[in-house]
């Protein structure tokens, strides 16, 4: 699954995808927001849409990888309820990778009541 968020004029401003892993798990892939739109909430909207889609597919746990130099991404994922985890798949043992996971079942989105 790949999601593209567009502004009212139809211009793509953000995107993200899901890649199936083991049963009940998927990886968040290729997330990107145009620099001019960062801080507007669109990244959170895309991430929540990916989480809803994943849950609808029976995914119970989402994983993702970012690089050690991506400090803004790391802060974003941590703020959005993702916790650091060990490397998985091709990222296992990679010194420039930082991996995160979030359990979807029963976990409200950060900032939302149950």
C-alpha cells in the first residue's frame, strides 16, 4: 500500500507506504513530507492513515527504520508513540540505522483518549 496526500490543488505534499513482513507485522516505508509543509500536521495525518490501513489488514505491530542522521524523524516517531527496537530484516546490525516499533492493538494514538 502506498498513500499520497495532496493539497487542494492536487499537488502531492506527503507520502508513505506499508510493506508486509511476518504475519501481523508490517513496515512503514518511504515516508516523506515536502519541506515547506513540515510542521503542518500532514506527517501525523499520513502516519495515522497508514496505521489505520495496517490495522484494517490485520497488522498488530508496525516497524520502521530511519537513519542516525535523521534527528527530526527520530523525534517525530518517538512523539507519535513509536519506541526504539532492535534492527530487523536488512537493518539488523546496521550502525547507521535506528529502528522503531509500535503495537497497534489497543494503543490509542498519542494525544487521544481511549
